C-alpha cells in the first residue's frame, strides 16, 4: 500500500502480510483464502489517498508462500481527523 497525505504532503508505503490458515485439517472456506494482517500507519490529519500495488512487493521464499486469491490493484481517498 502506498499512501499520500494531500494536505501535508507526507507519503509512505506499507506491506500487508498474507495470513496463512491455521487449520489445514478441513477445507478452506473462500473467505479465508485471502486474508491479510492489518497494518497501522501514521498519515497525519488531512485527506489521504492510498493505492494498492500488488506487484510491488518481492515475493517471500516458496516455502513461506501459500496460494492466495488474485487481488486487483486499487485506490481510495478518505479524510483523516
């Protein structure tokens, strides 16, 4: 995730880490296939825009990967108090 505070000009990047299912003894439900650990960033007050660039992060070693549902790039803007 890349973000920019349009009010202050501050910018930053954070990586959302994929969560692996804990229980492989049962079928994995569709809503459990693509979960990510939340990340908190200090953007400061103002209007913030964020973009999701799914190709920017280097993949972990194959032993640490697990199948993920493809995610499309996206963007959004929101006010931060």
